[in-house]
């Protein structure tokens, strides 16, 4: 068996499967958050959600394919597993970083949306200075 080709095949299969699973999970569970952030505008939330998934796929599949040739070349089964774990670990770290980045962006969007709908703050009471 050619270990290099086997490593590439497993890496691509696992990485793309993980990317699809994470994208579907984010798409499904992020919808309610986006609807809330966009004041119930479901059409806008669904559109943004779809665009985010497309961008997510482009970035992750792009990274996976670019990283294919980098790293150690496997000459035996042990090296295949080590190379595969390194490559999959990098993909998982990138998926996690993108997830937390998106959460941060969405949290800011939601905070702004909530502030726009909030009543104006009450004026600060003026206290008379007592001199004595």
C-alpha cells in the first residue's frame, strides 16, 4: 500500500466530513441567533446564514486542500497515523477558531440589536454639593 496516497485520502475524507458536519450544525443552530440579531427578519437571517456557510466551506476546504502537501510523508503505518493526526488536529483547531470568531461577531451584532431596541438611559440625577 502506498502510505502517502492513503494518508491523503484519509485526510481529505475526514477533513471534509468534519467541515460538512460543523457547517450543518452551525447553520441549523445559528439560525435562531441570527433571527434574533436581525429583529425577527427571517429572510435576512436565512440569507446571512447561507452566506456564512458558503464562506465557511470555502475557507475550510481551501485550507484542507492547500495543507494536503505539507507535513511529513508517511513511509509506514505509524507515520501515516502521526501525519494524519497532525493534519486533522490542524483542521479541528481552525474549525474551532472560526467558530469562536463567528460567535464573537454574532454576539456584537446581537448586543447592538438589543441596544437599538432598548429605551434610552435615564438621566443621571444631579446631586447638590453640600459644603460645610
